[in-house]
């Protein structure tokens, strides 16, 4: 049962990470939340599977990568917009 749950969480991590990355340019604040969900799902998947073979390990790895990139891109875009707004108002 844990292995099945781990596989489902791996695919879920990829889905949330991809959503985070794709929405980073549209809604930067939401992207950080989606990245946090993806990272949480990834940690749950790793703990459920343990050291056993994961047939969807590719999804888990890319889910982590996309979540990190989405959160980073979102942070950079938010900071850039904030600095532009301060410069515009000054």
C-alpha cells in the first residue's frame, strides 16, 4: 500500500510542480503556494517509497525541479515588479 501511495504522490508532485512553473509568470504569488504543495507531495512520496525502486522516479525528480524553478521564477518576478513599482512611485 505504501508503494502505491508513493507512486501516486510522485505523479502528484510532478503535476503540482508543472503547474507552479507554468503559472509563475501569470500569478507569481500563487506559484509559490503550488511549489510548496509540490515539494510537500514529493517529500511524502520519498518517505512512502523509502529506498525501494520507484517506477515513476522521473516524475518525482522533475516535480522537484519544476517546483524549485517555479518558486524561484515567481520570487524574481515579484521582486522585479515590486522594485519597478517603488521606482515608479518615487
